[in-house]
C-alpha cells in the first residue's frame, strides 16, 4: 500500500530544506501533537494563540516521523536531533504548497461547498452518498478556513475517487485563495443568509463573497446554486462572469434542474421524490428537516455531476444522520420516563435558527410532553442584531413551542416580542441558564438547543447528557 507521502515528496512539494534522513513513509499530516498518530508529519504552525514549535517535543514523543519547522525556530529545536526535519520559511505557507501538490497529483472528482448554512451537513451527506461509488476523502470536522482547507488537501491520498471540501468565510476575499487550491469540478452554494452580516453591508455583498468559489471552479465544472434563494440570479450572473456556463439550480421551483417533485416531512425522517436533471429518484432521508432536504437536492445534483451512482447514492440517504451540534438527537433517561434532546448548539444565524425551530415543530410530542426551545444569541449580525433576534418570534409561534429558555443579551429582544402567555425564561449566560433548563425538563419533552457557538450552549447539552445518562438515539428510535 502506497504511503500518503514520502519524506522526499514532502520536501519537494514545499521546497523545503531537509535536515536529517527523511522517512520513506509518512502516514498522515498533523498540526496538533495531542491527536498526532505515529508516522505522521508534524507541521509546527504558529497560530494566534499557540506556536506549534512549542509542542515539537510532544509531537516527537507521540511518534512524529518528521517535523516541518520554520527556519527561524530551528536553533531552539537543537535538542531534537534524532527526529528528521523539513525547514521552510513559513510553516502555514508550506502546508498550502503541500495541499496544492496533493490536488495536482490526484485524478479524483472534487466537490467544494460553501454557503451561509448547511456547509458541514452537505459535506457529510456527500461523503455518505458517494461512498457506494468509490473512495471518498473529506475532513472529519468543519475544517473550512485558511489552515483547515490546505490541511484537508494535504491529507488526501493520491488514489481517492472523490474529494469533498467545505470552504467558509466571514470576510470578503477569504474563499478566493482557498478555492484556487481546491480547484473543484463542482461548486455548491447552499444558500445566502444573514450569517456574519456584521462584516458586510447587505446580503448581496455576502453573495458576492460566496461567489468567489466560482473563481477556482474548473473550466468545464458545474456551478450548483440554490434556485429558491432570492439571490440566485445574482449568483448565476457572477458564475457566468467568471467564465462558467454550466449552471444548475436546485430547489422547489418548477424551473429547477434538481427539483423536489414531492416531499413528506416527519420528525425523524423525510420521504422525497426528486427530479435530477430529468431523472426521477425516490429516497428516504434519515436526517429530518426541510433544510436537510434542501441540502440533499444539492448533494444529488453533485452526485450526478461527477458521474457517481445516483441510485445507490439515493438509497444511502436512508442511513444519513444529523451531525453533532447540527440536529443530532439524544434520548434522555429521566427518572420517570424518557425525553428527547435535539442538539443544534454548534452555531446559529437567523436562517438556521428558523430551520431548527421548524424541525422542533415537526417533531411529534408524546402525550403530556412539551416542545421546549433553548435559544442563545446569534453573533456577528452587526447593527441588525436586535431586529433579527426579535424577528424570530413568528418562527417560535409556528413551531408550537410550549416553553422558551433564552440566553444572552441579544435574546432580550426576542423575550420582549414573544406572547405574554408563553412560559419564558431569560438568563445572561449559558452557565446561568443551565440549571434552569435541567430543572424544567420532564418526561415526554422535546428540548431543542440552538445558539451561536461562542455563546457556549454546548455546555447545556453536555450537562443534560451527563445528568440524564443519555444514550445517543438515532432519528428513528427517537
């Protein structure tokens, strides 16, 4: 079996200076000594908070085959004489060069995903449905930034059949250099929403930043754009302006190339009939929610675009499950009976908050149970934050929520907008809100937790799992 890299290939790709006898085999790429596996190359990246060179000794103890270090740091690593090194001017730039080399050597079909919501869920669904058609490479986590994308590229074996990459941003100009490394054959924009609105003038400017993904799309590549999005015409024009004519839309509209013909949404799954470029496909989607169905349309369009087996991909959707923090369900073992936790704590913006509330509303509640929404601040919304938080009230009402727990300063805007007769509780922090939620939950309740990651509502999820000795429940069992 061919190794991921040889030491000499690493040095050549990064134009690095070998220091010591380089290994014949390098089995992986690591930037974290805590998760490094024996045989990995350790890249000592200097980040905002930590400098990887400070953890070089730990990487060696963990079994690093070679260290990639900055020229200026070499004197301080003199004690590590037994471990070979590749010396470069800048370690992060070297990782980028290695990522570019990894892309150049593969014949895999490459798919890149961006959008205001659904990037990681779409990436994971693509990994899932492409697997029956060949070997798939994708990041295990949401590695979608200036180090995550080149790291995922550098970890891609030469002989994979498909590569799936998530590309994120919160400022203009961040997608451009990353997509030029990835060079996808298919570029997906899931949707345009108010995520990171504090860094942009309006949604049009967000769309323009997302459209940077088309600048790295291969010449004969496919641009997959949400046809239901109000900014579809703008995105399609931006794709054409970058030289791409193969534009496909997905959505519910009659003109969409990948179109929902029929859909029945349940609290634990969705049953869908889809037309994929004129070809009818039936599927059960194991992860529930209309927003998941929307992502699945893009997934099926991408499967078709790269020539994978569409029927096998559609069948694989039945075993698709929501990701941790993105709708994953847990059964809570309360003393007098079970409750259900829907963990949406990874992140939030207005569109994803509304989607999560809709999912809560679609989930069947046992007799005597309640729908409980635990909602935290949505960050990076700028001057429109008060308006956008208060604007969630109709979604709360539509979800038929029985009680609301709110956390954070911005959620006071929603608190003041909700009906007076709706039981509601507010606290300034997740830590303050946590005991109130734990005390309130009863058998039969459906509890959905949603906030921006920085608010720390994952602590509430962790506390519920710990206190109620939960076991992960798949969507059907829940």
